[in-house]
């Protein structure tokens, strides 16, 4: 259950973030709109996180190839 609590807390934070964007504005935003915007924000954060992961992974792969190449040269 700790994972469920973390997910719920993250979702609550995301909802509050969206709601704070409308604070003080004379806009009537219904719950469905807030939930859709929250979902889009979470998806955007996930996409950015995956992009960062892939960049780091690609960089590590390239650096590992260089190290392996240098080891091959040293052994031969």
C-alpha cells in the first residue's frame, strides 16, 4: 500500500498545482477540467522524465563503448 499512498499524494499535488493556476481568477473551472489538466500535466512530466532517462542511457552506452574499445586496445 505505500505505493498507492505515494501515487495518491502525487496526484493530489498535481491537482493542487492545476488549481493554483486558476486561483484569484474569475474563471469557473469544473472538476472534470481540473482532472483532465492534471492528467495532461502528469503525462507531460512522465514524457520529460523518460526523455531524460533515454539521454542518460544513450550517454552511458556511448561512454561504455569507448571504455570497452580502450580495454580491447590495451589487451591486444
